[in-house]
C-alpha cells in the first residue's frame, strides 16, 4: 500500500466493491495515510456514515473539499475531504452549459428533478464528473474516491455510460421528434412508431410524456457535451496514474462481486492495484486448531464434577471449557474466511491482497483511520 | 385446531430490508421457510438481480417465473402438519415492465419493441420511481392474486427481499415517488393500487441488522423514516449473526484464574498450557468487550419499540440445512 501512495505518479485511487464492506472507511484511511506520507490528498466520499464524517470534520453535504484537522503534517502533506452532493453537481453542469433562462427552465422541469435526485446511475455519473473536475483543477496530487453504495460494484463503471447512452439514445430521439417543430416526421410516423408512442402514453400518461419532451428539447444542446464528458472521465480512469482498489468482506458474496470487478477492470484495461479484504476476524494469538480446542472442551466438560462442591482439581474447568469453545468458534470463523479468501487468491494469483482485521468498534476518529491505514500498509 | 398466534398474523406481504452485509436475503429466505407450514404456500421474491435466492437454495439462476424451490417444515410432534411450500421469483424491472404491459394492456409486443429501444434504460435511469413501482407492483399483485375470482389466495404469504435500508423508504413509498413524475395517468393509478396494499395492515416491513454500530444506526433511521409514512407498518427487527455469550457476565467480569486454567488445560491433555491459558484469557477479555458492545447495540434496537428476534451467527456458511435452522428459530420466537 505504501508503495502505491508514495509513488508520486499515482494521482487517483478508486475504492470499489459491493455495499456494506467498508469502502468509505478504507478510502478515508488510505487518504489519511497518504496525507501523512506527504501527499496533498482529497478524499471524495459519497455517503459516509455519520460518525466517520464527523471524524473527518465533515458536517454537511456542501460539495466543496474541506481541510481535515488533526492530520500530522510533518511530512508536508494535507488532507481534504468532501461529500458529493449529486443534485448540486448536476445543477452546476446545467448552469455551466446553458444560458440562465434555459438553465432555469431545465432546473424547474419535473423530469429533470427526478433525474437529478434519483439514485440509479446519476450518483455514479456525478461521482465521476466530480472526480474529473477535481482532477482537472490540479489542486491535489492524489484523489481518493469512494464509489457510490450501489448494489453491484460494476454499477460504478456502467452507470455513467448508461446515462450517457440514455441522454442521446434512440428513445429520446423518438420522444423529441413530435415537438421539434417543422420537422417532416411523416416518414417516421409509421405503424411501429405510433404503436410505441401509444404504449408510452399508456404507460406513463400524456403529461409525463410532455414533461419528458420539454425536458429533452431544453436539454438537447447539452447532449453531446454529456456524452463527451462521460467518455473523458472514463478515459481518465484508464490513464496511467489511476489505480483501483477492490474492497471486499471475507464473505463468498462480496468476494464473488470482487472477482467480477477484477475481471471487468482487466477487460477495460484499468489498472488494479489490489484487493483489500476488510473485516477479517483474527484468529487470536494461539494457533490451537478448532478441532483440538473443541475436543479439549468436551474432555473438560466430561470431567466437571456433578453439582456444587468445587473440588480443588475441578475449579476453573467450566470457564476453561467455555474459553476453549470460544476459541474453537473463532478459529472456525477464521478458517472459513481464509478458505474464502484463499479461493480468490488462487483464482487471481497476480492480484495483491491485503487483509484488514475486524475492529471491535466502528471508526470514530482519525486515530481509528490511522490504525486501519497501518494494517493496510502492513502486508501490502 | 387453530394455528398458533404469531406476531404478524394477518400480514400477507412481508418486506425484508437491512443494511448491505447484514444477511437480508438469508433472513428473507428463512422467514419464507418459517411461514411455509401447515400446507401454506409462500412466495419469496427477489428484486435486485443478484440471484441470491438461487444460491441460498443451491439452484440454477431463477428465471422470471414462479417456481417451487423448497418444502417448508412440518411440525414433527404434531403429525398433522404436512409442511408447506416455498416458491421463488426473481423479478427485474424489464420483466416486470413487460408483464405490466401484458397484464393491463395486452401489449407485450410493443413492450418488447420499446425494450429494444432502451425503454428499460429509460425507466431505470431517469425514473427509478417507475421501476420501483413495477417491482413492488409485481409483489403486491402476487399477494393479492386469487385462485379464481372470489376464491382463496394463491399465496398465503409473500416475502419480498427488498433493497437495502438506505433505499427502502423510497422504494416502498411509491405514490410519493411517482407523483413528482406522473400526476395523473396509468402509472399513477397503478402506484395508488400498489400503495393501497403496502400501506395497509396486510404489509409489514421487517429490518435485519447485526449488532454493530452502523447497521443499528441505519435500522433506527429506517424505522423512523417508515413510521413517518402514513399507513406503513413497521414489522420486526431481526438481529442476525449474533454471537452468543458463552460465559456469564460474572465469569467475564472476574477474569480467569490463570494457574487454574492452565491446570485445567493440562487435565484436558493439552501442552504448553501456561501460554495457552494466557492466550485464552486474552480471548475471553476480547469476548467480554464484544458481548458488552453487542448488549449496547441490542438495547438501542430494543428501544425502537418493535418486536426483536435474534438469529445466531452461522460460522460454517449458509445452506438449506442452516436455513431450516434459522427458520425454526424465527418460528420459535414468534416471527412466523
């Protein structure tokens, strides 16, 4: 890990993975460590847990990078953090691309409002857009991005493309056709077309269709721009200087998602820096196996004298037996997690894997993030 | 002979949500199994296209089709309980859209043409509300479906494996979601029909949480969010993957007597017992901290005022046998 963050050529680190695996925490920990290693870092998070946001001094969703206090600056680095406000980011694009009157018209359209505050795709697109903006501003020499909490890790790669495709897709063309005045669309108005608009009207109602048409017409001039921006950001992700880290929990489902992602990154020629297996249960200091431990517990339980009278040799048997069972359970969990993680490693031997032990409490402060940073650096 | 009372008698649609990673799908499947007894027929519906149900029941990926995947447990001591059946259905917005067009307008072919043009992209990208209505619409339709007009219900219960807690309020509050988009029209009407089922005593929304800070916080926020929606019934809180306290509070507090432990380990035939005793003592201390944390989180969940059920951590991974075990737990605790 330190090799990655100390390499000045690394400009963007993208943390991805399915939901609930601790991506945001990992991104923040990496950002902090890099800053304390002397990099000027901006962490872009999408939906941090309240406590984590507080740990970084983020109190509101204000779409601007804020300096994080309490970072050790001996190495000359700094840490900024920001939470993405997707609607605001979207609004800014609109305002930047259209004249005020038209922008106002777009912003007021119900269709736009639904699009810009929806969670399906827009968030991913806006995260990419913001990443592009931060990168172009060149104010930071390292940007760490936490990807949106989507169902699947792949959504992050696909959603911008989907939104781009949607915005200048054929369906939109069909929708806009009737309102583009003066266009001879008699040719288009064949049976198939009227069947489709018929279905659309039935499905959505005339009002929705009209809103969509107004929106699309107002938006028309910006379409090319959208597609271009999506493409540019996508290329940014393929550029040297960008590294992906896949975060997963040691669970079959999370690691299955991780494998899809690893394969996809490979197809897209996007550089994968490694896999972070987060929240691994440590096996404890003693390596007594679960089977041995369980057997010993049973032996002891068989020796516990019946009822009362803690005769001298039997004292401590029951607590020891319980401790052995506890140990056995823990070893079993650890063994299972290792088996699951091991299956990943043998399928992708070239991918470096770092394990982060499960912490008993969630991270509330920079000290907690620092500790995670240390375990990330430990074996990577 | 009457059926045993459960906490959710009268509920036909069980919606199960939870933060990612808490085992929402597993709990939904266990609940479906628990509900499938005494000849009852239960439909387990998956909406997120991950094929989690197929994996849990060790089946090939499920098509957009209701098919039987498991037999519910009969009650052994009863002898007259023949068990029930669990059917499963994986729905996706595309299938649900075609279904909707077919069912209401007999327009499947137009739907197929529109799909080719990117209608589904359209629905999921620009109007997530629309795809949510289609998904919840399919689940409520199954819950309302009757064998014949005026006849009995096809399914006694429907269990919906819903999106994660962070999204479930929007997912279920379908009328509000489409109202910005469609003030009138067929989608609006459809949404209202769906809402009538969801916001009724026939539907309960259960939350799955682990005893960790973030999932607990999200659960509490989620419960508050749903309570703010008129008519919505918050169901139970299912604590998943709880680690049982192996030692009593007293035993944990005192800290173990190392020499006695070492002697006990020796008596059990183990070697290097001093070292092992020290390691075990450290593990006990860690366990004590963990149990304490779990207790704090459990108290917070209980304070939400909903019935709480608790399922143990399954170390060896989930298969059909463990699902049945979890289902039995849910039944014993009155969740089904």
